[in-house]
């Protein structure tokens, strides 16, 4: 099972999404990562591929370790995103070789399906560049523009989601104000404006909808704590990433405030490796770990992180909002990990461009999601992907 070649594919209209394919003995493993595809693509072919072509594709953990490198191993930068995508592809290969789905390789199903929630992004959300309001992709006239809707008609959106069987929605109404003050201040008027969509949800559907409030790590501990206290009357399901995880003591400070209000703290989508999560879990910092399989070091590290969280009595809720392969891999983890709580999804992307790139997506029924059938991930890239206009393909061979 030697690695014969490594192939990367990305589309100029989706410059943040990179697909990675590992070819071995007639089988192809599929992986993916997100953010700045061109930079990750360059790293893979200049650094990773020369190390991996010719290696035994079954040595997944050893390969993952060999790609940690002297620098870049502790964050979700280019090196780790490349390593994550390659790792997912190697696990997909292993599943295909064994003729087993990924969740069976993870220890088997803890459940057949898992409840999902909808992250209320639009079809153009973060299509280019990074996490900022300028990249929200607002103002698009379309059926699935949930970001515009949560900002303007959150109550109606909540009613619609409930009608589909979806009982959780994540929104981020405070981000624009963080950009104005670098997260150091929130005026009374801004606080009221940020709370308004949540107020509308509660007025429309009461407590039938679980509301997750995303803060994207943009706030100082004191301001994040103020937001959490103001949210208490609305009983959010959780508050996510209220502060950056690398600010010493900040997450513990905010978690202490949240505990007084009965609010869960979720976080960790940009944290990498079990070592990165250990400080968050060994001290009272998070209640729900939102690991991202395409950023944390791949499935190899994701399974370790989930087990570490379980040992500390914490739940996991894998991140989506990146691409279809990462979502599929996350869904396998969510049905396998005993401590999985809920799976993030983005209906605006699942019902539009995710379908354009892969043959099968995880099926959704009555607000629950399950992995596709079949060995490995259970999905492949669309067969015409390499011939589409705007697609860039690069291959490293023996």
C-alpha cells in the first residue's frame, strides 16, 4: 500500500477549499482543508509530498507525526491544515481497503444518527479570505441566505427551521461591534442591537429553539463576560469562543462568569492536537469541544481529542462551515464518539455548493444527520471536477 501520488484540487471561485487525494494501489483517499487553498497546496507539493510519496499508506499515525515539523505543529496554520487533509485522505484509504466505513474504524457506532443544528450562514459566507464581517457575503438574493435572515427576521427563520425538524441554530449578532473596538467595548445600544435577534427568536418560538451564540474569539474577557450576563434571560444553549484560547486565563475567567448564569461555553474549532486541548480540559474552561477535523490534525488527532474530552467529562460537537469532506468526516466521528452532543451543519451550503463538489452528503432526516453508506468516507469528488473551468489540479508522483 505505497503512496504513489498526491493530488490537490481547488477551484478559483472557492479559494479557501482545498481537496487532497492520496493514490495507492488503485484506491484513492479523499481529504480536505479550509482557508487559503493556494498556500496549503504549495506546502503539500513542496514539503509534504516529497516526504510521503513511496511511503506505506497504512502507517497513518506515523505519517501524521512525521508531518508535524519543527515549526507550525502547535497551531492551525498551513502545516497543520495540510497534515489534517492528508490524514483524512489516509483514513478514507484505510476504510476503502478494509471495506468498512470510517466510524467502524473509530470503534463502531455509538448511535445511528445524531441531532444537528444549523449555523445560520449564507451561500457566500467566508467564500474568500478570512473571518471578518466584510466576508459575510450579505445582500445575496437567494433561498438559503440565513445570515441576512437572522440579522433581520430571526423569529421567522427559527419557525422555518423548526418546521424542518431542526431544533438548534447558531448566530453571531455581535461580531460587527467587536471589529469597531477590537473587542474591548460594547455600548448599551450595541448590546441591545446584538440581543435583538435572540429576543425575536424567543418571542416567536419560545424555548423550543436551542440558540447558540457565536462570538468568534473577538472579545476581551470583561466584555465577553458582560455579553454572557446580558444573554442570561434568553437562556442560550451555549456561547461559543467568547475569547481567544491563547489569552492566558481568559477562557477560565469567562467560564466562571458563564457558570453563574447556567450558560455552557463551547470552543476549540481553531485549536490543534490533543496537547492543544489539554489545558482547556484540565481547567474549567469549556463544556463543549468544537474541534474541526480539517484543522486539528485530522482524524488521528480528532479521535484522541474526543477521547480526552470524554475523560474530562466534556462533550464534543464537531465544527462545520468549511467544506463537504470535512463535514462528512465529522459526521462519522459524531456517530462514533460516545460523548458527541450535536453535529454542526450549514443548510445554505449543504443545499447548494457542497453538492457541486461531492457525490454524496451525509443524509439528513427530521433534524438528525448520519454518515453516508459505503467504505471510508462514503463519498467521492464529482467525476467531472478536474475538467471544470477555474479548477486547478496539481500532482506529485514518485
